[in-house]
């Protein structure tokens, strides 16, 4: 479905396949009878489910009232869409039948939408000054939140407490939606100004899946700013990978990696804790949508020219120095349990106490890049995680550190050569 070819500057080209007519294309995954398929929507008014392996259509419907502006699949395999006809609609998968004619209507065009983790709430925004939070069961508006400007990014945090939105003028806002009415926690100009009349332009915005410990937002310097939950202050930056505004950011299912898409037609995969590039692909268009496979090492890409494709193995299995790269989809709870088990085993072998290792982590919490990465414990308490140098006794984090250090060294040396991770003819 998508192939990688070498370019003169040693950055592989990701070849996409035609899925829709020219215009922004939006993509997501859905599961049917144990198999993962893709669902895509575009400017040609078509909503399509496809076989992931061969790109063949399974089913499609047309919206006679205009183009699709956003699609997101819920954890329970239901699809929400925003359409030019000013409606937000919910669809059953895989048959693409509407559960209701609409769940929300806007005065202006809805441009972005999202689910909560329980598939009970939908948040949507667009060209009007209000955001809507809608209860799916009865299709009623739970809250309207005033948001001056044109909303081009929206996200509900995994804990169900906060709603974040990004406007075309670069303003990022956060509300506590557990209060009535929702109480604003942040409103600050953080990102670049984009043209609100440009159908392709979006503002990157995403919560880290590990309890929303980080909020990723587009920065003004072709970068992504990682804001700490509660304080809303920057703790890290994903920078140096793009030469144009970043319109899309998507965390991998376990939060170890993030994928970004920019106006420079590049898609970059980053190690989140080290804030360094892991891999990069060049497209022939702007990527308008990114979606990580929920249970595999693959990234679904939708382009501004109507094309779609799958980047196979965006996270290399083996790094340049022979170290195994951590999975992008291992569930967060499993990752943390594995880390705690490894730390406990090491403690027993050394004859020390678990508190000794907690003290060690405290001593090492500031990594060599000068930022601290939050890690939530098994009981849900925020804890400082070691992000540097392989001092953590946890094998998984050691692997990540080693791979990230290799990536940093390669980046400093002038970028990734195709031969470092895969032959030029390998699928992208």
C-alpha cells in the first residue's frame, strides 16, 4: 500500500495510493471480526472502509452535503465525523450505518472532533465560537464552551478531566470539564498562526496516553511543545525535524513515540522521552492525518492530495547499534508493570530496598537533555522517571535510552541513511 524509496538526501520517500480526489484526507483504524481495517474520508464526499493489506474497498458511502473534515474511531469501534453540512455524526462500523442522523449541529463548519476514553462523550469544534461536548447515548449537548476564534485542534484527556483546544491564531486553551460550567485553566498563544480559510491547515494537539501527563501542542518554530499537566509549562520540545508548521501530532498507543506531520511534507517519528528523531519519511504532499495502528508497528497516513498509505514499521525493530527498539503499542499499564517488576527483581538481587531505587531515580530524574519526563505509577501517582543514560535498571527503558542515544548521534552526524535501518527497497 505504501513503499519507501531513497531520495538524494537519503530520506526515504513514502509512496501513498490514491484514495480520494485532491483535498485533505482523514484516516483511522477499525476492527472487524478480529481484523484491523482502515477507514478514510476526503474532499470527494466519500467515507470508505478498506482492507489494510491491499487497499481494496470494503464499503463506501457518500455525503451529498459536502466534504468530510474529521473522522475519529472510538475505543468501542464507533466512528464520529464532522462534515461540511455543519453536522457531527456517529456511524457504526464496519457497515457505515448512522446511529443517528446527527449528534450535534454547528452554526459554522465542524473541523475537528474527538472521543473520550469511555466512548461516552464527543467534543467537537470548528468555525463557530463555541465548542460542543456531546453525550453520545442521548445525543444531547452536555456543555457549550466559548472559544473565541477558529478551532483547528481538539482533544479530551485520558483521565476525563480536561478539554484542550487550539485555534487558528495559535492560542491553546484548556478547561476543567468536571466543573459546571467548565473552568478555564489555560489560555495562551503558543503556536503559529495559520490561515483559517485553508482546508488543509490544522493545529497539532494531543494528550499523552499515560494519563494525560503531557499535552503536545504546535510550537511557533516548526516544533512541538510538550506541556506538563496541571502546571501547563513546557518540559520538552520536539524540534529540528521540520522546516514548516506542524499540523498533526499523534502519540503511539503506549506513548513511547510521537509522530508529527508538517507543511514541509515530512512525517517524523520521535522518541518522546529523549525528544530525538527515530525515523523520517518524505511525502509528495502534506500529511493531514496520522493514526497509529492500535496493536502493531504501523502508521496510517492521509494526505492533502487525497492519497492514503501505511508506513510499515515506522519504529525500526533494531537500532543502528544492534539494540532492540521498544514496541510502539505495548499497553501503558503493561509497560509500567514490566518496569516495576524489573526494578523489583534488580532490588532483590542486590539485596536493597525498593526505596533505594526510588532514591536512585530521584537522583537521576534530570536527564542529559535537561528535561524531566513524567511517569505514572501503578496506583496512579505521578512519579519522576529516569530519562537518561541507561542508569534505570529496567530493560525496556534501557532499550529506549540506547536507541534514543543512537538516534541523537545519527541526527548530529547529518541524518539517517537509508541503509542504517532498512534496504532502500523495503516497504515504508
